[in-house]
C-alpha cells in the first residue's frame, strides 16, 4: 500500500537505470477522418480499423465487451477520447530503432485506413471539427473526465477531443541525473512549442496561433508548467507535489469513481469513503501519475509532452533532438539553460504558441535558442555514435529541424499556406 511519502520516493527510485540500459519510448497520436464527408470517425469505424489491424499480429484489449486498445510485443495502440489513436511504442535502444518502429506502424495503419476510406491527419489540433461534432466512445474513464475536467480549465474538453501530441519517454541514472534532466526539459518547453508548432488551422480557419494545441494545454485542468518544476526538484519534492495534486478518478472493481473532491494525500490517509476508505495500491499511484497533465511529468521515467503531432517528415526529429541533448550532451545543455531566469522562461512559454520563433527569451528570440540547442543536440548524437545498417549516425534525423531553422518556417506555416491557397481540406490529410 502507498501510505507514506517514502513509498512514492521509492517508486521513483525504482526507475533508476545504468546509462548503458537507457531506453527510448515514443508515443504519437493521430486524428482519423472519414474520407467521404471530412468528419471525424466514430467508435464503430474505429472498431472496424482495430479489427482490421489484427491481421498484422495485433491483439485486442477489451473493456467490458468493447475493444479499446491493441497490443503487440511491447507496443500498444490506444483509443483517445474523440477516437484519436495513439501508438505507445516499445522501450528501444536508439532513434534508428524507434524510427523504424514508427515507420512499420504507419505502414500497417495506412494499409488499413485506405481500405476503410479513412484519412489520417498528423496535426496538433483538429483543423476541421467543432467540439460538438466529435463523437465520443464507450471507454469508461472518458465519460467521467468529460464531466469533471472542465471544472479546472476552460479548454479541457478541447484538449481531450481535439488535440494530438508526440511524447518522448526517457530514463535517468540517479536522482541527481533526474534533477538535471527535469530542469532542462522544463526550461526548453518554449523552444519545443516553437520548433514543433503544427496546429495553426482551427475549424477550417487560420487561428492566428502557430501551436493552438499548446494554447489549449495551457488552459487545461491539471496542466501547465508549474514554477516548482524549475527548482532543483528531487524525488521527495515531486512526491509531495504528487500527494497534494487532485485526484482525477479512482478505479475500483472495474468502476471509475470521481476523485474531484480529493487530493492523493487524502487517499493515502484512508479518507475516501467512496472506496470504503481503502489505501491506494501501486496501481492507483501509477494511474494518478498518468493523470497529471503538466508539460512534463515523472513516472518511473520522465515523459516529455510539449510537441505537436507532425507527419513523417518530422516524426523522428523530436525524439532525436531531445535524445541528443539529454542522453548525449546533458552537461553542456544544462550549462546553457541554468543561466535562464524562471519567470522569463514561463513568459516565453505563454507567448510561444502565438509568436513561435519571434518569442523572446533572455534577450534572444527562440529561433536563436532553437539553433543553439540543435547544435548541442547534434554534438550529443555524434557523441553517442550509434550507427544504422547504412552507417549513418542518429544526426540524420535532425535534417528536418535544420531546414525549419534555416527557412525560419515550421509545419504550422506550411499548414496555413497549403490550406489558405484554396481552402481544400484534402490538403490537410497525410499524403
């Protein structure tokens, strides 16, 4: 039972790995649309797609009698609130493997979606649909979340039903290593927003944001970038943050119970009558940690969550960019970000969704900092010197970002220009 702070600290410590055992995990979400009417797919269509994917060796996962996910080896495809789908990849050794995994998945997905007249949209925000037009699904937790999430953030339902992101999961070798990595990843959130901005079109119009997804997440219950995250946040402080964080829901005997009235500390003290005052298990802690929707978060690994979903041209670039810095060149990157003032980083974080590269941070724009960090990442990937079968190291995955910086043009601008030319929705679909 999780009945004291030390057990949460122990949970985080259990994630410690030797450098040689570090893994990479990539998660990316996609929107699915019916080709015939440009509307988001409903659950019945998603179910068809899941069943079709079984031919590729995926195994179904059910909740009651409803298929809600697929798994194959260490990979999972899960159903998101508005029938977006998410691949949670296996724990892999390097970007070559991770990129190959994503490529295989997208190949399978495209075979199936083509047969079913489904189009894929790789963007951070649904460019077409109004919120009320999006069909839900029978996954139990989403019903409760739809009910409770709006109490803490005015765009919470937009987050659930109309956003897609790319996440990266990384390891740490010690508590000290975690502290450094967590400080870095929170400091570079504005750069991640600017560099990977890919959600400019909202309800078929230019939103005047480059990353509307990020604006939504800034106005989402349980989200944001707490000032606390810029301190030397060790396991104990994160445990305290976790204990004082509101509960979203508790799963009890296959029933989801609202936790809106409680913080996790109440659960640990046996004060939740709705579950007969029982104490939380490790599974309850894991669930709670996964419902903290901050830009980055700690589980038994660190999860980076600030990148818009993007197409194949940049899918591997985000993980490579971060791995170069965090696994290959942490000390140099830490030296750069340690000179930044917290208030200025948070201000840049708030401005970046709209201003992108023009956002100012410590007297320089984010284009400057993107270029600086890209060079440090490149150096880190060179330090790792992990070669593909063709003899290329991981720096090949940074070429997309180099183009973005050289041209000062992100995917968000491409989305605006492609769509604005003729307002042809087909331009927004993956090719």
